[in-house]
């Protein structure tokens, strides 16, 4: 799954209640287990395992609910008078058990907890044997984008699914865990005027009265969370097959799917699929594993995209484009598409046994997707994607209240917490670090072996890390990898150089990086793949101790402590100047690593603010986009929380970065590089939003008006969203009303997204109040409500009022928010910077006690306390 930034707050997690199963066994059918066995709080027991599902679902999106019927073949391996499985939000659920001898037994369904664990009481104890569960049920369409849900657009209704992590149980009863990986036979019964798509190709369609029975080919073994389908008056665009490749001897049918009238906007996405698939196939050395590929644009979707095998779903903004689409949209499409396609191997072909190892899916898809995208579009600005993601993750990973990449999931309420920056971005960066350490060819060999050994099955972190260590013929890789997977925190490396008689001794000390004001313990070590360069010569070794001594045959004049720039660690220096002098000669990734450690030195208090600011003018002149813009985050913090004279600082921002934006201009130049397009967007946003440069703001405002009047805006298409934000901020109520009307009148996802982001950005109190109220108004999709609430909570000027508004409208917010994602609401308020607010949050959210939200609350409070510590220094 790919998270969507603005709806990250909305990622779902089901609440959970632990209720010990204290019921006495049926008097007529005593069985030893039921007297002692409590309701499973996470994984179901393994003594009843499914081997096949046959499902028939009647899905008419014009109705308030759906019904289903099915059979699950099951192997019982120990005697029992009950079974455990999952089903949630169903009515009239009736389950019968057919024994190996054909006896049909009625069962009693007992709901056991809020996460959908049910106990099936049998009328007698059954000995180990092959069983069949036969069931029928009814259920409503879900209201918050979980399970099987309904979307309306243009007077038509559609049904879509999102089952990851634990929402397949809302669509059919079953064993809703990733280790139960079996084939499915699915039939959808839909109104005959409608179409249906699923993971596999349609193999038969028969009409009976007003209904069509659409039968799909048997799937490869799948966990429940990867099953997917869509129903409605869909536009289905048949594209040319993915042609045979060096590693695939068959072509693969490719289609694009969208709601009615939007099929013609799938062209760009379809055209640019074969190249990405081929890039991944060449890397893995394994053909695309599934029979066909559909890419499906969903108008309302909580995540960014979902890797359902053969039927990948995306939010519309990522897939639907015409020729005038801005570059950011095409670029997001390709990177998310590459991520989801990488999952077809990592996650789908080989699946983690339990959510503890979700990083194997997500870290890997992040890393491999970025690699494939960078190879597919070498000039699209993906090359530092993993390094930049890792550096963002280091910010979060500096908190004491952070989770490990491989945090044990002991409770269903923890599952959705695992879909965070630690899993995706830290995980991706750690993979890249070890790829660099063992060498890319060796790493690729290990990946290929791992996928081959576990194809169609499940595999864990030990299997993956073991395969890499074996390919590298280096056992130490196992422990080193695990030291990053099972510990929180960012390593910090300090180097002391002692030279004597033309030789050098380097004392290298590791500790945990902690920001200023942290209450954490710095005493922590990793088995750290450490690569450094001394006078241009590279040395790599594993540091396994707190202190290591490295000998060199010469006394180096310069030392680069993160050679290659792939290390997930930071380093400290007493004097940054010598390294800064070499910046223009370093590789991009290496230079970015230096700037990250430099930024980190400001955050931990080891570098004075004046010394930091003194370097910014030179950094702003660096040629590469990622390097020149590396200080922008820190500058934003300084402006918000530390500047004594904000206007003076804004003037400096303009002096440092204004000339670079002026050189680029606001309009796109014919044939300009994609890096220039990206740099223009970043700088314009910074200068308009942080520097508040008046001339820039009026130019953007004028462009917004031209755009809204249907004229040529005279600015790059990538700046339209920013222009609308500036316009509504500066023009007030009339602009707000006009954008709101535009939002409500349009079904175009990009038009709506731009309007929503602009409306979410308003700061004037009266308008901001309207923006928040709009979040709960009629006519908005679920994921759009999060854009408004998230934008208002994020804004420095609006976060306090938004917090108050949330307190006053909590029930309204909870009604539109997926119950399982409520624990993340608190993270939306982690931008505060005062101890009072930290205390307030602690008390308020502490008393709300959202399931699984304890760590999120602690992390939010810690972030606020750290901000206050730094602001007050
Ligand atoms: Zn993913």
C-alpha cells in the first residue's frame, strides 16, 4: 500500500477489546480447549487452516448493502468443539460445517471482539479432518473506505474494495491473516448493465433476469488482504498487452479502469506501464507473476494506492491525466506505480507471515519502486529519493517514542501503526545501506534467491536477511541487519583523528543521535556498515563496538564519514568548514549526507544558529536541486520558532533564494530540465509561503485569476495549486466562495484537490473557521475531508483554533473518520511548540484513549516538548 501524504492521518486501524473467553463449553460437547482458550488477540491458532475459498457476492452499488455466500475448505488438525475466524459488521451470518463424511452441522456464531474475531461453536467435538464451512450473510457497504464500500459520482454508484490490513473480514467471513495464503474462486453477481473486475480475468458471464453472474479465474494463492474487485458502470480501456520480455515468455493483458466518462484520462498511465514492469522483471529475474494487469482509478480512496495482484487500485489523482497534467502528477504516478508493481513480487508473490514483517512489503516496495522509477525515468529526479526519505525518517526516529522497523505486532490495534515512515522510509534507507555494503550485484542475487525460494508462499525477515547474508557469504550481515530492524533510533558517529609518523589512527565512536532537549539515552550501538573516504580512498567495515580504532597508512587531510551517502546514520564534526569546502566535488548523495548531518547538528544543539545561517548562502548556490534546498526545513523552523525579527529573516530568504527562482522564471521554459521544473515549485512555495515575497504573491494571484477565467495563466502548470493558495489567502471571502463553488461543481480529482488544498491553507480566522466546517459538510468525499482538517491542523496560524475546533466537533469528526485511524488524529497536532500545549494534549487525548494510540500520543507530546526546548534555548 502506498500512503497518501494528506490522508496519512486517516489510515485505518480497527479498535480492539480483549475479552477473555470465559464461556463454559456446551454441556453436551465438552472439549478440553474451550475451557482454557481465550479469544485470540492477534493471530488465530493454526490448528484450523483454510486451503481454498469459493465466494459469490451479490454486489449492487445502488443498494445500501450486499450479500454473500461461500465455502471454505479447511483442515482441522486437532480435535475441537469450536473454530476461530473473522467476520465483521455482518447480519444474518449463518455458518454450517460439513464434515469429511458429509454430515452438516449447524453452528453458533459468537462475536468476540471489536476487531472481528468470531468463535464458531460446534454442536460436538470434531476429530482432526477435512471440513467445509458453508456460509451466507448480508452486510452494509462500509462508510469509511474500509472493506467493500460505495462511491457515488455523477448520479452513478460504484463499489470498490480496500482490504489491507484487516478489512476483508467486513466483506466475507474467513481467516483474515496474511499467512493463510490460498486460491480463491470468486463470482460477482451484479446488475446486468454493470461491469465487474477482480484480481483475475473474467472466465464466464451469464445473465439471468436483471442480473449478471460474472465468474473470475481461480487466483494464485493469496492472503485475504490482497483480494480486490470493483463494480459499476466502469470505463474499461483495453490497452496493448505488456509484450514479452527477456525474462517473460508470455504477453500480459493490460487494461485501465475508471468510473464512467473518465477512461480517456488513463492513456498516460497505460502508456507508461510496460517500461516499469520490464525494469522490475530485469532486476528480479522473475517474470511478472500474474495472468493480467488492471490499473484502477478510484474516486474515493484512503491510501494512495494498493497493490492487489492483477488489479492495482489508485486514487484518481495518481492515474487520471490529460496532456496538460502538471509534471508533479506524472512524477507521482510513476513512483507510486513502480512501488505497487514492485509489490507484485514483494508482498504478493512472497508475503510476510504476519504484520510484524510488513516492512518486508513496504520498505522493499519503497526501495525497489524508487530504483525502478529512477531507471525508467533517469532525469525525473528520483535518484536521491531513498536518501531523502531516509533523512526524513531520521527526524521521526530521533524521538524516544518511536517504533522499530520490525516492531512485534501483538495486538490488532497495532497493525495500522506499522504503516509509517519508519516502515517505509527508514526501511527503504536501511535496504539501500546494506545493498551498498554488500555490493549491488550480490544484493540482487540474494533478492532473486529469496523470491525464488518462497514464491507463492510466506517468508519472514530472517529468510530475507539470511538470503542476503548467504549471497554475500558473510554471516555478520544477519546480525548487522537485525540491529537496524529491531532497534529504534539513529546512529551517530564521531571520529577523532590522531596522526603520527605519517600514519593515522581513527577513533570512531557510535552513540544514539538525540535532538536538543531529548530525555533519551545516547548509549546505544548498532552493527553499523560504515564507509568513509580518506583523501579520496574509500574504506568500508562493520563497526560492532561502541568504540573502534581504524588504522590508516597515511594521515588524511580530508575525511568523509558517510562515503557513498547511503548510510543510515549521522556524524558529528567539530569543524564543518573543511568538508564544506569539498561539497561541490562530492557525489550528490554524499553531499546530501553531509548536509543532513549539518542540519542535525543544529537540531541537537551542537552547532550555534549563527554558524548554521552563515553557511546557507553558499548552500543555496549549489547546483543540484536537492542540495540547494536542503536547509529549507530548518529555515522554516527558525522562522516559526526562533526568529527575533521575522521580517528581516524573510528578507534574507529572499536574498538567498530569490535570484534562483528569478533565473528559472515562473513560466516553464521550452525544453527545460525536469529538475528545473521541480526546483521552481519548491522555491516558489518557500518564497511565497515563508518569505511572503510580495511581488511573487501578486504574480501568483494574478495567474490564479487568469487560470480560473480559463485563460493562459502564464505560469508553469505545477504552480497552479500554489497560485490558488496564495490567491485565496490574499483575496479573502470572495475567493473562498468562488473556490468552494468550483470544488462542488467539479468531478475532476485534480481540480478538486487543488481547490481543497487552497481552501485548507487559509489563515484569516473567519475563513479558517469556514474551511474547518466545510470538512464536515455534505458533498465531500471521505478522503477530501482529511485534506481540509489536515491542512488546518498543519498551518502554524491555524493549528490552535483547529485543536479547539476538534474538541468542539469531536463527535462529528469521529463520525467521518475510520474508527481504526482515530489514534493518529493526535499526530496532526504535533506541530505545537509549547509545554502548555504538550500537557493539554496529554490530558485530552489521554482521556480519549483511542485504541492503540498510546505511542502516537507520547510521540506527539515528545515532539512538542522538543520543539519548545529548541525554541526556548
Ligand atoms: Zn506499499
